[in-house]
C-alpha cells in the first residue's frame, strides 16, 4: 500500500442516521422497491412542490430514462461532452441515437456553449452537458434554440 495521501473524488456524507436507516432496510428484507422507496419518493415530491418523483437505481438509468421520456431514438443526435464518465455517451447509444461530442471550455471543463451552436443540426434533439462544479470559474450560462435549452 502506498503511504501517499488519498485525494477523494467525492467525499460521501455517511452519518449514524444513514447507517441505521440502511440497517433497517437490510433487516426488512426489501432490497429493491420496498416501502422505503415509496416514502422517499413522497418526501422528494413534497420537497419539489408536488411534482411526480420516481427513483431509479443509478445515474446511468436516470440518463437513459430521461432520453426515452423525451422520445429520443434512432436517427436523433445528442450533443454531449467528451469529458465525462462513459455512461454519458453510452446511454445515447443505448437508445439508438448518435452522440456528438463538443469540446469543453478549458477554464470550466464544462461543454463549450460557443461550440455547441455549430454542432446543432436538424437531427439534434438534446444537449447533455455535464456540470463540474469544482472546476467552474464562471457563472452558468444557458443557450436556447428552437426545441431545446442547454446550460454550461
Ligand atoms: C457524469 C456522470 N454521469 C453518469 C454516471 C453514471 O452513474 P452511475 O454509476 O450511478 O450509473 C457517472 C458516474 O460516475 C458520472 O460521473
């Protein structure tokens, strides 16, 4: 083992309440969609003003679900960043669409909105930026075009 100090990618917040809540779920025998899921969906819905909330099992699943809910599929293009986890582009392929990579801004590491505009074609259905808040050195900016909005 190296004695080098670990530089955490993210530092999770795991307190005693989290541990005891997880233990309660494990003891209940419900490892998938048990009553705890319905409770969390209801609590989140209340927090977001009554909007419908559904839990999914991963970030990848949520991205794919979002694309499917938007009706994105074969023949469509989705503009995204090359600076992300592979799931970002993989979900575009999973729904049968084509990922179109646009380079990032060298200061923010977020997708460069000035370059996004040039990549929009009649087949563009969405822009999937990835926000790297730790790298952001400028305020978020948004662009709009007929049928879409992107923030970076
Ligand atoms: C930007 C981004 N999108 C999607 C994912 C995939 O999330 P998950 O591992 O929960 O499927 C990750 C995971 O690191 C990510 O960093």
